[in-house]
């Protein structure tokens, strides 16, 4: 589908200001919507919303579920207002970084207190609302809530290390464990209900301000997830339930490739089911957001499969993905395909043809430009209309960090192309992206504030220190909103 000319900001919810050590669905999120409205922005993009794990570096791209919301994002103030929590002050968390282990422990304790109060004191209407949510979302919620309860029971061990009868989901074992852990299952379902209610209020507030929410679809899921445990037939697994092959990308000139470790899909089995798991996944997401970015779009055309017993990405091979048939099925089932696609790596004619067949806008990031090459496609003045242009993304440096790392030659060429001396380079690049022909233009709070590499959100291929940056309350002030609104007006976004 084609998108109208518009613009917005990329900011993951954990990076919002807030009193409980991490951004959440409360006042900080609603204040950010107010900033977007004041700045005349119509898009808010963020990373995946699922539950994360310290074992995976707290990456939102390695979640325990492709359907569930992160308990860490639940707004505790709302639970106080509803009478499920007392008014105790939170610990003294840092405002500029997420201390994940401390925050996760604190919020989990408070959510358990809220659940206990709900179970004891909620009125009949509230219980009926909770029951209706469980019934409506039962296709994924029942398995997720049991999976989360069993993770607690087995002290966080991967599901492949659980007793055989529940690892392999023998029906009598599933029912027995569900009954034995009824209270824990109820707790995890309660957290999802609260997340869902708070999210829908946020989405309504966004719509009132003319802001569309842009979600994210990681192509792969974590092996230790409710998805693989509950739907093993969708994945390429051995008879013992282990991955037969894992995802990654092959070596490129100058690098050794990447081994991500996620199980790859059994696309033939998925096709036989009418891509049922994927349809359910995207149907759930599009119930929460207005549009979404498809991560690693190349994998839907062909994907790099590495033998699970190999640590060398070079040992992998290209295998055919589902291609056009997959998106035709999605369109028939979902009624529309409001997707942006991440097409920044391994771009070839096959990928281009698949993207063009469905009119998906691809991504352009000026940080990949050769500023000294005439006509370089990553220079903003050369972006086609059907693109999403970013000053930076969650996986790149900030504009200032990028600029400071450029060679002197590239910096001089950037100055020439943008007509700048580099003094205000972050705004220069925002202006260049906003002026581009690309239908959608995105920047980040870090770039509006002119922050350096210390504020980048993630460095791919590293494990420590990622996903922690937070926006300080009041940093995005009226002056920034006014400047961005004026730019948006003159560039007809």
C-alpha cells in the first residue's frame, strides 16, 4: 500500500521517562504523544513489545512471545488508581539508563501484589472484563500464561530442559500442569490483560492526536519461547525438539557474517496450514498498531540457514522463503498489508521484485551513504517516493556519533552535499531527510537533541549495554517541538 507524505519519531517505550526505572504505558507515553502533536508529527515507531530476558541482553528482538506484551511496560500508577496497589514510593532508579535486573524484580513483585488485590477485591464487572479478555485471546494467551508459569516453576530453565511429558506437550501433562499452577497462570494472564487495557487507552490517545503507531515484526522468534514450545510444527526442528538449522546472514566482504541462533521456519508446513501461525501473529499485532515494520525482509524471499551444530555462519546455505504466496495469503486473511520493510542487507533483484509486487516501502538511512559518490542511493536527495527515510535507527549510531566518526574526506563531501559546515549537523540531516521525496520520514529524540554515541540504543553484534538509553523528562521541549513543526510544515509532511 502507498502511504501519504508524513513524518514522525522512533522511540522505544522503555526509553520513555518514568518513575519506575523504565518507560511504560503511563504518563510518560501520553506526554510523548503530546510532544508529537505539538511538533506536528503523525507517526510513532518503536521496537517489538514482547517480554524480554536478561539471558538475551534484554533485546526486544529475542522475546518469550511474539504475541504477549512486556510486563515491564505495565504502568503501576494505573494499578494504584484502580486500588490494586498502595502508594509506596519506588526505589531510587537511575533516570538515564534502564537497570533491567532491578526494574524487572521490582515490577514483578508489584504486579504480584496487584494481582492478589484484584483477585480478592475486584468487582464483578472487572472480573467479567478479565474473563472476556482471556476468552478473546485464548488462542495464544493460554499457552503463553502456562509457559510463563512453567518458566517460574523450573527456575528459568529453557523449555527443552523441562520434564519430557511437558516439554513435548503431552495433553494429559499440559492439563495437569495447568491445574497445578492455576494461580500462576492466572497471574500471567492478568498482567497481559492489564497491558492490553493500558495499550488500548494509549492507542486511543494517539488517534485523538492524529498519531499512528508503527510496530515492529522480528522475522524470527527466540527458541526459548512460548511460540516454539506451543507450535513446534511451524519451525525446522529435530525429532528431539532442537533446531535443525538456525538463522543468520552469510559473510560479506569485510565481515564474517552473523549467527543469530533463532530457529528457522518450516515454510512448507506453514504453507500447508495456510500460514496460520503467521496470520494469527500479525492479526494480533495489527489489532494494537496502525502499521508495522517487517524486519529482515530478505528472509521472506530467501533465508540463510546455518546447521545448528555449527558456529560458523559461512557453513550456511540460502533456502527459498515463502515469497509472494505468503503475502497473498496475508492480504486475503487480514484485508490489507500496512507494512514497511527492512531491506538494508543483501538487496538483490529477487528482493526488489518481491517488495515492488506489494508496493512495500523500503528503508533508506543516510548513514550508509558514500557522500563523495555522485548519485549514491543513500543520499537523501536521491530517495524515491516509496521509501521510509531515517536519520538513524535503533541499530545505528546517532547522527552526531556517526558524523564524528566519518573520515575527513567523507565529512567534507557531506558538508558539500548538505550545504552545511557541520555545526548543527543533526538538524541538517533531519532537514535533508524531511525534504527527501520519501513518503515517510523518521528521526529520533537522540538526533533532535544532538546526542553522541553515548546515546545510541543498540550496537548489533554486542551483548552488553544495549537497549538501556532513556529520554530525560523535559528534554524534548517546546523549542524543539516548534522547530520540528515548522520544518514539517514547509516540507509538506
